[in-house]
């Protein structure tokens, strides 16, 4: 029975990892993926398996790495996931400072991490950047994600929300 369970796991794992999420799928399911432990872990493993990922895939990998901290009880592991993800996200944004999607990913993390982590220093900068380019974003799911998130946020004023 153990052998059968192991074989089933191997087939499932190979199928799951072979099905890399498209950027469109990541955009459409972004918030659901973050809130669902199983889906979050699967997505993290899928993104981690990509050899030579694009900068945007690296940004998503960074976000899912940080969120993995939510799903472990070990403090050292939590800290490790968070730091690895934060460092990768900052590195990718430094190389692509004009990328609206990467800035949006960062703002969703910074808006939700505990204040003790001191990782909220870019919220106003990213918000202003995103709002200034909002109307130039193509309709690929990103624009709707930004609109939905910003309308619910506490960091946007009523005046800023009207512009969306």
C-alpha cells in the first residue's frame, strides 16, 4: 500500500510541476492562490522549478516565497521564506523600476505583512507610480486586480479611488 501511495504521489507531483501557470492564470487567480494553502504551495513549487525565469515570473516567485512564511510554524523557516522572497522582489524591481505589475505585487505584500517586519516603506511610492500609469495598463487581468485591490485598500484616498 505504501508503494502505491508513493507512486501516486510521484505521478501527481510530476503532473503538477509540468503544468506551469501562465502569467494570465497567475493574474486571474492571484488572490485566491495566496489565500489557499494548498494552491499557494503548488504555485510556489511550480515557480521554483522554472529554470531561468523571466523577470516577471521571478517577481511572482518572490511573492509566493514570502507568502509561504504564512504556512509554516517554524519561526526560522518563516524568516527565511520572507527574507528570500523580499530580497528577490527588491532585486527584480531594481532591475525593472518602471514595471507596474511588479510594483503592484510589492504593494500587495507590503500592505499585508506584519509591521514588525518593517517592510512597508514603498507603499506610497508604488501607489503613486501605479496610479500614474493605471490608464495605460492593458486589459490582461492586471488592471482589474489593481482596481479591485485599491478600492478595498486603506492607503488610497477617496479621491484616488474615484480615478479608478
